[in-house]
């Protein structure tokens, strides 16, 4: 089992940068495939990025490719999402999630993840 706590959200102007972090507790963080999702008001939770337990595979939703970078530090039990060139449409609550199933098994699907953090708000002003 793993517990997840996000941090680093805030208010930023369009074009700015922000890094959100996810701290994991439990001894088996390195075994989990991890993902970032976001949910804007009135919308469904959507996939943003995912990273395999080893860091050897990474995927992004098209809308953030070239702007966002997902990374992890298994020794520190941390997951990160570096967000550059932020746009107002990136405004959402950002969640990290852990997935015990094989990485390639629907890494983009909220239902494929076993554990979730409480979320951190990111607001991008125009």
C-alpha cells in the first residue's frame, strides 16, 4: 500500500512555470507505475502523464507534450510534474496516482490506478 500527498500548486500567470510534487509513503513506491491526472471544474478527471516504475517509459496527453515533464526519484519516494509555458486551460486540481498493474495496461485510465492523493490546485491566469 502507498499513501500519496501532492504539493506545489498555486497561482501563476500564463506562460509561467510551476512544479508539482507527490510524496509517497510506504516501502514499495519503486514498484508502482505512477501517473498525473487533472480535473477542472465541471469536467471529468483526465490523464496528463504517466511514468513506469523504472522510469524507462513515459507518456503524455497530446495537449501537454513539449511543455510538461514527468519524473520520479525512487530513492526519495517522490514524483514530479514540471509544467512550463502554462496556459489558462491547464487550470485544474492535479492528482498523482499509483498503479500496481502493468504499465502498458491503460496507463491513461483513471480506473486502472489503485491509490490517489488529495490533489493540489493549479490556477493559470490570463
